[in-house]
C-alpha cells in the first residue's frame, strides 16, 4: 500500500493529538468554505435583493438537510469501511469499497434529485413558509435539487480521500469552488439580476466543478484508493456493510432535519423577519459548530483505522484528546460569536426587525453548543468502530421526539419566541445526558479496551 505517500495518513502509529489536529485542520478550513456556499448566497440576496429573498434562501436549510441525509449516511458509512480496510492493509476490499461507494452515489443522487424537485414545494407549505417568501423559496430549492449530483460527487470523493488520511486535497478543490461560487453569485445577482435563482445556479455550478475535479484526481491517482472504470461496480457484501454503518447516521440526519421543518414552522409563525433572523442564526451557528464536526470526522477516521489495526489503547487516548481539543476550540469561537453578534447579523441584512431576531437567536442558542462537542465526539468514535445504531437512536430520541414534545407543550404555555428558540438547545442537553449515560453503563468501552 502507498500509506507513506504525503497525501495519505496512517493513524495507527505516531503522536495521537498531532494526527487528530493535522487531519482535522484541513477539514475545519474546508468546512468553512463549504459553509460559504450557502452563507454567501444569503449575504448576496440579503444585501442586493431584500429581506424576503433572504428568508426564501435561509428558510430552506431543514429541507436541504432532509434531502441529503441519506447520502450523508452513505458517505459516512463508506468512509468508515474504507478506513478500516486501510488500517487492516486489505487492498482488495478497500478497492471494492471505493468503487461500490461511487456507483451507489451516482444512483442515489438521481433518486434524491427527483424527490427534491417534486417534493420541496409541499414541504415549504407544510412548514408554514410566509407567503411573501414562498415563491422564491420554491425556485431556489427546485434548482438546488436538480444540482445535487455535483454536491454528492464531491462529498463521496472527499470521504474516500479522508478515509485514507488525506484531508488536504478535498480542501484545495473546495477552496477553488467556494471562490468560484462567490464570483458567480455576484455575477448572476448583480450583473444579470437573476435574484434567488441566480444564487441557486451559482451554487450548483460550483459544486459540480468541485465534484468533477476530485473525481478526476481519483481516476488519475496511483494510490491504492484510486478509481478505475473497469472496477466500477457494486459489491453486494460491502454495500451491506456500508449501509449497516451509514444508514443509521443518514436516517438520523434526515429525520432530524425533517423534524426541524416543524421547528421552522414554529419560528415562521412570528413573521418574515423572524424567518430571516432564524435563517441567519442557522448560517452562523453552522460556522460555530465547524470545529466540532471536523474533530468528530477526525476521530471517526482515527478510530476506524485503529479498530482495523486492533489498537484499542490508541482509541482510548484518541477519544480523550479529541474531547479536550474540541471543547477548547468551541468555547473560544462561541465567546467571539456572542460578543460580535450584532455586527455579524448586520452583514446579512440591516432591517431592524431582522437584526433583533437574529441577535436574539444567536446569543440565546450558541452558548449551549459545547454540549454538541460531547455528543458529536462520542458519536464519531462509536461510528468509527462500526456502531452507528446507538448514536442514531439517542439522537433521534433527543432531536426529534423530545424536541417536538417540548415545542408542542411550550408553544401552548407561552407565546414568547425565546422559549421556542430554545427547542434546539434542550435537545442537545438531553442527547448529551443520554449518550454519556450509555457510555457509562453499556460496557462498550470495556469491550474495546478503552475504559
């Protein structure tokens, strides 16, 4: 195997914290640029089109995440399976895994695009999208749905590279595509006056280019994880492994995001300004949690490789290091976001009501984000050893069942938007308590030698 290549990282040996940071940092930077896709869309329409257009773009987040949830699971499952074969030095099954993942991605992208195009108008109505933003939200989502193939190609290609420890190349392609997206946003909206449709076209074009670029790299590579047309087929047994690991995570994300459609409905009831303010909060909070997501992906790959190499001692030490690093970074970012909230919201839109709601939602919710550090870190470790079922059940119970019960009850007790906005944090807190209780009582750490 070519694990000594500068683009491949074998995490079964060497300094643990350095592996985690060196792998996570490109992911963190890459995630920043990934978020720029949607954030730039919001900034451009908020400043050059108007508050209603901003609400149209930002209110679509739960639906977008619902649509891509199944694919995220496929990507995550593929990454875990590939990383385990890489750690075990099993070249044959590693190659079968990469090609199975790619063919499955192409089929899945066609299905999800069709579902998204025809279903999103009904989902927007179901979440009480204000009439003033409904038409433009439908336009944005339908165009976005048709271009999901590019996003999926990029994410699967990136998952393959990250599984073997290469988190730098996906970053390079993503940076280029993000810069291209900014240029296209400004061109389509300011120059051609395409409005919401313009930012949608800009996004899918940039995503398609990044997806094609990363696959071109995989086909031209001489590494063990390279792609070949002659091997492009699905291996049934490996697909079962990928689905077994990835389906729980994808199902959890899709169902959680779908439940957030109803959270958005509660927010939308307070008017278009509340819708836009909540959308801004969602965009900014996505940046706040980037470090946690990056470290979670890092610990998943780290644990996957060391589980394949049968190194439980490194799994134990890696999990501890990951939690400490993630908490320190997350708290630092949250402090910055909290004190600069008015300025940050004003970058999107300066309408007084939008500004008021945006600052309120940001400050109220971001202080609870450290709970997600524990949630995502432990969930990432569990997925790394192939257990996606446990975090799925815990997160569905917390983010879907408990959160909806809370919102149903609280909306009938008070009409204050503050308590509605706390629907997210209460779910995070319950999830944190449950996942820590599971780890303490289940014995999974002892079985793996990481107690």
